[in-house]
């Protein structure tokens, strides 16, 4: 196989090889020296550069993405190629390709003087160019087309040009290759680089795609079919041109008899067999994360983008032959996938249910699951979406009152409130917007219901979620502190998007589209009520930050990356940050520990038989287009969001299944978003000891300013 070691023997040897090639070619082409002489300088000048490219270019291989246990979940590739060693290719395959393509392969020196002379004499007389290429020369040609120049259409055109200049160039390089590589390596390299049809490259991939077998198990008739395809993969495609493929296969079998690598009686038996290819083939796996299992597609896409942001290119991932071992936990992922599909079926019109799970930690926040009732794909009729609705700021309606976490944390950090602090909580109240002038309308808000005490403690407010108390607290703390806290705790990407969940458009005159959320909400008290686009994954990471003692880490989907040779590849990772004090993080956890006991999700928790100590905060937008549950239990940080995702969004209604409609009361985070959490983690935590919630730090029980 072409490689740095075998083709980097130094300039003296290279020049010697070229000298040999020059003498050989000159001798062969003496009768046509007048016609070919003008090509000499052109060919010689190009050989150095091409040989260097061959020496440093590696064949594109399939990258495999696995879960944390090493089980493959997806493949990424530009060319479907499964490399095989010489010993991993059947004797029949090697005999078939030599018999049909270059029967003097084992005896020649890289070029076939007789074949070249025949081609040169014919070409110089003005006829169409002739063959005469050896397997070694074809190896060079295919390596240039399929490896070195695979992304350069103009160069590929030159590599395929049926000209004497191209053949001379190949001949010189082939002689060099014949001097430095064994026949076994050349034949192996050739069989690994050639294209069969479509996106199938190399005999290993062809054996699997056409016959569902491996290269070492190819029999005579299978080998003959594949060997015959190399000359013209489209014409001899057994699916589109079965008769031509059959005739070509049988011709190769006859050539094997002529070349004395197959007995005539065995040839007759082989020729009498049908093509024997797989039905509906060639069977090629998906080359993107859209081929992943339903519970792994969004995770795979996030892992791919994470690596690109870490410095890999998409092309590197598609050709590098890496093994990417992700942090995905297959048991957690499948369990929560089942739970959300039970809550909202995959094809339910207009309703998405996302669910993200992250493992907290002071050194890394490993992502364990990223699922939705939707699947990652391109067919909306099948409940598929090509947008990563778990990672992106896809919930454009917001996470509702779960954003009160940020106001609470900012108030506790600045000393404006502690868990025991009484907050004014009228049934309704109007507030002056930040930076308001005499023309700015006040922001008026009401509580959802009349059973709230006035005042109410911050601790009880986190459980029962009155709007007036938190908008008043946000007004007292100030928007800069609240927005900064949201960023620090986890909304790093969310706050860079605009109020439509997209990249801000500076050309727009509307601040809703031109400004990032971090700027747009700087004078809007509605932020604490969670009416802005948000990433479900980042909201799970907010919980992970609190559960990590106030340490934020980027949601990490990668355990390791190894290259095609099994060597580890470093992945650049963003450093973790201590964003709030451990005392504040623990105190806020304590404040969030009552939601499933006496708060907004308590009824659903009781119905599910839930008894584990946990943290939680529900959210419901004003028109119930989105509901959320954000929290955590044991060493799992979670977010479950149910929101309208169709072209005609409406109120989300509870039911079996959850659906869109005009149901009056609408859905709530506790009744619609929390149940998948209870369903999944009742299963995952069965038989395991409970993990207690940290006690509040006395420093954060009361206001300090």
C-alpha cells in the first residue's frame, strides 16, 4: 500500500528508479521517438510531485462512531472502504484479478513493454489510444484518482485522460513502485483502492456490499464478478446490467482457465451458477449520522460537531478511519428514548419531546443520552428532522419558569435574597422595565392561580413557581446579573442566538433577529419566565453545573479518538470553570429539592410512584406551546421538554398521547414534561441506593444586602 515508509527511500533511489524507467520507456518507444519526444520534459517534471503526493496520501477509510461500551452506532465516510491485508483476500480473488487485468503481473517489472509498445505504435499512427497498463500502473492511476486527487475534479480529469503523456507518467512511477514494493503489497494495494461501483471501494467493501461476506471468503464466481467489474463498474454492475455482468464474469472465469489458475471442470461449474448477489444491493451503510439507531442520531451528530469545533475537519472525519468512542450510555439512551416515545409518539403531528442526560463532575460533564420522540433524518412524514433539536436552541418558545433558576442564583450570589427570604407576591403587578423612559410601557404579570401566599419564601417559590415574586426579584437583582448567571451556569450557545433561536442577522432592523439574546433581553423582565429559545442540552447542563458543586464544563460527548492504526488522538477540550461557589450550588440544589415532593410536579411524581430525592424545576410558557422539566437525580442531570415543532404551532395539550389543540387549560411542565423523567429513572434507579441532596449553606439562607 502506498505509504510514507515505503515510498520515502530518498532522492538517490528515486532518481535511480526514474533512470531505469527512462531507459525502459525510451527503448520501448524508439519507433515513435519523434512523436513522443516533446512529452519528455513534461512527464519528467510531473513525476517528482506526483510521487511525493503518493507517498503522503492515505487511502480514505471509514470512521466508526461507538457508544461508551464500544458498540458501533454510526459510520462516517467519503468512500466505503474496508481494507484487507494480502492474507485476508481469497486466492480466488487474487487469481481472478491477475487473470483478467494483467496475466504477466508476477513476472513483469511494473510495466509491460510488449503492451506499451503495442499501445504506443497504435497511438502514434493516429488511432484511438490503446491499453497496455499493468496492475502496477492501474494501481498508480487509481490511487491518483481515488486518493490523491479525490477532491480535485480537474486533476482527476487529467488522471483519466487517455493520452500518451499520462501513460508515460504512470509507467515511470510504476517502475519506481516495482523497485520499492513487493508484488504482494502492490496487488493488495490495488485491490484496496479500486472502485467497484457507486461508493464501494476496495475488495473488502465489495465483498460485504455485494455478497455479505468478507474478502477472504470470496469464491471463484464471486471473485470473477468483482474482478470483471473493475474495468467498467457501471457497465458490469450486476444490479443495473445483470446480463452484461454475467457475461463478463464468465469471461473472467475463462481467463482464469487460460492462466492456469482454475481447472476447466471447476470453471464450468462456476459459470453455471447465478450471480448470487444480495437482494437490493449493493448494501452500503449510511455515510452520516442519519444512519444511526433512533436513540443515537442526535448524539452522533452532536459528537461530530463537537470534534469539528475542537479542530477536526469534516473531511478528516469522513476519510480518517478513526474510531470515535462516545460517552453515550446505551442503556440510559434507550430507556429515555422509550419513555419519550410513550409520552409523545414519533409521528405525532406538531409535538416534539426532547430529553438530554448529562453526568455531573468537576472534571468533565459527560453526555449520556440525547434523544427525542423525533428521529434524526430527512423524512418529516416518519417523524424525522435534520436539525439537532436536542443540542440546538430548537425550543423557540422557551423553557418557561425553569429560567427562575437563574434569577434565584443571581439573587443568592448578590445577597439580594436567600432561601428563607420573603418575596413580595401580589396576585398581579406591573414593573418598570430596565432602562425605561416615559414612553416605555410597564411590564405587567400575574400569578397562575390565587393560592399563593404573599409574601412567599424563595424556597417555596422555587417549588410552586409564582410569576410575580420572581419578576420582582429579577427587577431587584438587575438583568445584567441574571443574564450573566444564565451564561455561567450553562446557556453558553443559547444566549448567542437571537430570539428566534438562529444566528443573529445584523442586516435586520428588528432587534429580535439582529441581536443575540444576551443583548436582546438586557431590558426585558420576561426573561425569568423563560419565553426565549433555548437548547434542551444546555438546560440539562445547568443542572449538571449545580450538581457539580458549581463547576461548569462543556457537555462532552467524547471518551476517546483513535486513528486508523489504533493510536490515540488528542481532542482539544474547553476548560471547566468554577462559575459559582459550592455553597451557592448546594443551597440552590436544596431549594430545588421540593418540586417532586410539594411543588409543581408532585402530583405526577406520586402517580408514578416516585420516591427518590432529586432536584427539579418545571416550566410552562404563557400559551402552553412549550413545557419543561429540568432537574437531576443521583448522578444524572436531565432536561425533558415538550414543545410545538410544526409549521402551525398551537397549545400543547395533555393526554394519551400528548397533542396540539385548544384544550383551555393546556399542558404544564409537571404534568407533561416530567412524566418521561419519572418513567425512565424509576427503571434506571431500581435497586440502587438513593443519593441525598446537599444541605443548604447557612450563608445563603437569608439576604445579605
